[in-house]
């Protein structure tokens, strides 16, 4: 059985600009393409703890990427 979401099933996205504050100067976790930060959502008079996922973007060319892969393998 396969389930598919339609546009009407997708949750609405809210603009939270100015409502999220990072709690620390350093990320709590990281992966290959993103960092996870802990923060607080200033939701009116409420304060909610949240996790903030920040994608990392790279503009490295393929040659540089191959060199970095070799360095990672040697560590």
C-alpha cells in the first residue's frame, strides 16, 4: 500500500523570522549537510524549546570535493 500526500495535505508553513532565538554559540549536532542548533521560539508570551536545522551549502568544484573526500578517508 502506498500513501501519497497532496498539496492540500501539506501543513501550512509559517514565517518565524524574529521569533526564534539561538540558545548557544555552537551547534548541538551536525551531519554531512546540516547543523542542528537548540533555540527558543518566542511565541507571544509563551517560550517553546525548539531544534533548528540549518542546511550547509557548498560551492566547491568537483576537484576540490575529490581532495576533501581523500582527506576524510585518511582520517
